[in-house]
C-alpha cells in the first residue's frame, strides 16, 4: 500500500478507542484514590494533631525538665533554712573543726542561685540536657552542707 498522504480515519479508529479507554481508566483510578483519601482524612487529622503536640513538647522540653528541679531546689532551700545552724561550716578538717564558716542565709541562697543559673542555661541553650544535668547535680550541694553540719565527724 502506498502512503497517499491523506488521513485515513478507519485505520486510526482502534488507536483512538484505546486512547479513550486509557483516559477512562485514569479517571476511574483518580476517583478511587480520592475516595480512599477522603476515607483516610480523619486519620490524617489525628496524626497531624499528634505531630503538633509532639513538636510543642519537644520545643518546651527545657521548661518541662526545669519544673521538678525548681520544686526540689525550693524544698531543699526551705528545709536547710530551718535545720542548718546559724553559722555553717565548710571544709571539715581532720581535727573536727571547720576551716571556714558562712552564714545560714548564704548556705541556703548560693546553691539555689547555682541551680537557677544552670536552669537558665538549660532554657536558653540548644543542648538542653547538659545544663539540666548540672542543675540536678547542683541539688547535692544543700544536702552535703546539711550532712556535714549536722553530723560532723
């Protein structure tokens, strides 16, 4: 057969039918995917809410970590202000005497200031855990002062 250059509709008709059938199949697939997306929409909203809550907790982690440390520091300060003697001794010598003495108010406020400074670093630092751990360890200072002054060697 010679190519006459004319458009032969009869020979192209099966190709057009296949093309129309592919378009119909694509429409059915998109409609089916839209139906499944609508079915999953409430689940997506729940996951979105969970994601937002997790993000908020992560961003406020330093505040959440600081709350119990502040509570314990204030309780220890109140306890030490009642139970420490008026003059608190530091650096217990082998003779049983203290090398240095400070007032009760200083012995209560200095560990509290150290803890608050560490918590300030926790809040303003990108690395939250390191200053928080230091503030937790700084809670040992009032306990050690109490033990060394109530139960001297």
